[in-house]
């Protein structure tokens, strides 16, 4: 899995309109091949700042499959005019993950890197 990370600075006073537009736009991204999940989070300390996290199967699913699709033009139409400045988008590959905590186990339980095979 690849994690797309975009820090979104929305024009002052446009947060509510942006959230409404994103509610509509999220169906576009969720329909794309290779899409796994997404989150849009609002910053608590800075007004009009959001964090978009999207999980893709591969980097190309985002950079080629989504960005070169006709659906991307609709995504741009709905959202891009809200950004000031235009966001930088970066992609991350997993190194370690605490999946046990996500599944309700106590925090701090070590979890092996999913790329490594367990030695039984």
C-alpha cells in the first residue's frame, strides 16, 4: 500500500463550501481502480487547514490511473479552486505499522514489519 499525503490550505472563509464539495468529490476517488481508503481531517490549531490521506494499491494507481483519468477533471473542477497555495502531494511507503493497536490490542505491543516473514 502507498499513502498519498496532501496538506490542503483552503481559502479563508471557504472551509464549509470545501467540505461540501469534498463530500461530493470523494465518490470520484473511491471509484478508482487501486483505491483503498481515504480520510479528510480538519486541523484543530489552524483554521482552513486540512490533511488528506489516501491509500492506493500502487503509486501508479494514483499518479497514472487517477490523475490521467477523465474523472480527475471533475475532481479538479470540484476542489482545486479552494486551495491557496496549491498543495504539495507526497507519497509514502510503509516501514512499520502497529496493526495490533488498530485492531484493539493494547498500544505498545510490537508488530513485525509486514514485509518480513515471521520466524517460527
